[in-house]
C-alpha cells in the first residue's frame, strides 16, 4: 500500500522525510495510520488519451 509519511522514517530500505510517499505492506500501513505516522495515498489509474469511437453509418 502506498502511504504519505507525516514523520521521518529510516530503516534498511532507506531514510525518508515527512511528505515522502513510500510503499509498505498493508499491515504496516494500518499500524502507521493508527500511530499517526502516515496517511493513505489514493492511487488513481493514469488517464490515457483515447478517442470516443462513433460507429460509421452506411450512406444510401
């Protein structure tokens, strides 16, 4: 789960400042939310440039 840190964090994966967005296990994320150390990051699907397809009509 992707989270945004509210406090600094360091460990074997590196050091992260407040505001950094990192990926953690779901259980770790819940623990961090409960402790006030992080907030969830909403991950949206990126927009893609697509054209609305309109069916062609036969001309009589």
